[in-house]
């Protein structure tokens, strides 16, 4: 067998590549690169790593509300936020003032994965520490306040 110095082998590879013989190498490189890229399945798995136990307060803003009424509801939401951030019992406040459907249970939305949390809250919840209360989150429904009661590794398969 003929032994060539490494620089000759490299030149031969370059020559093969210039003549179209390098296609297999290109495909192999592409398949190697794609195997390290996150797939939708792995992204979902990473997202589902945790479950979050969250509580919710909604100060609703009706459609067609006047600017003055909207400002009044904003002030109410600010007062509620100050109360719960100041140590008031979140569940008690939620049961008293929340317009949300979870008010009857003290705002308890239960354990949810990131995919099960309303998209409006997902990014906020993911950055919170256990016990944290969010700032006001506003959308067309009104002013929302979220509390992260607990967080655990996902128990769902």
C-alpha cells in the first residue's frame, strides 16, 4: 500500500471535493449538525421539565370602558398588588376581589406545566421564584396578578 504524507491526503480530499466527489462528506456533515440541533420534541421536553402551582387574581376591565373608569380599575389593581406584595394572604384577597373564575378557590389554578399555563403568563411564571408575586400583567380582559406557590420537576410522562 502506498503511504502518502498527510498534506498530500489533504490535497487529494480538496481535489475530490472540487470534482464533485465531496458530496458524501457534505451530507454527513449536515446530518451530524442536525442531530445536535434541538427538535420540537426536545424543546417540548425541556419546557415540560417543571410543573408550577400558581394562583391568579383578575381585576376585569369591561369592553368599552371609559378612560376614567379604566384609570380607577388600574388604581384598584395597584392597591391589590401592593396588598399581596405586602404580605396579605393571596388566597383571601383573590377570593374577595378577583373577577376570575378561580376566585371561589382563592385564585388557585392548580399544578400546570408551562404549556398548560395561559400564554400571557408563561414567560413571567418561568422567571419567578417560589413565593414571588408578579407585577401587574395587562391584557384586554383586565389586570392580572400571579403568585407562584410552588414548583417541582414534572411528574407527567
